[in-house]
């Protein structure tokens, strides 16, 4: 299971934002990778991958997004929020597990 905080996040453009994710069990693999991904679902769109393996930006994702953490505790940071960042953020392991409970963080202005 994955617990995001805060569940709701109101920010102004240009401000920083931070979302935390806590997993119910460690996602640190013996190979050193943390199998934790961050997604953003914008209104009316499919989810898009932002960060993979906890710290790596996916292709085309601006460098204002960054991921950190290891084991069970992870953080997604946006250094300067832009209007296009509005949406629902969530973390999950890779590959997904059937029956996993996930909650979501909604960013809005």
C-alpha cells in the first residue's frame, strides 16, 4: 500500500511544492534500485510517468521535478510550480501489484 501526503496541495505559480509517499514495505531491491515510480494525471488525460526508480526523470520531464528517498519513504519535489503541473500525483511500485491500495495528492491553484 502507498500513502501520499498531503492529500490536497494548494500552491501559487512559481512556488515550490513537495509530496511525500510512504510504502508499506521496502521497495529497495538487492540491485540497489528503489522500485518506486511517480505519476501525474492531468485533467482529462491518461497518467504520465514523471520519475522512475525513485530519482530518475522520465524523458521530456522538466528538471523542476525531482525525486528522492529510499526503502519506504520517498519525496517528489517541484522547484517552481507551473500552471501545467495541476493534477493528481501518485506513487506506486514497479511492476504494479494487483490489489494495491493507493491514495492520491491533488495539486491545484
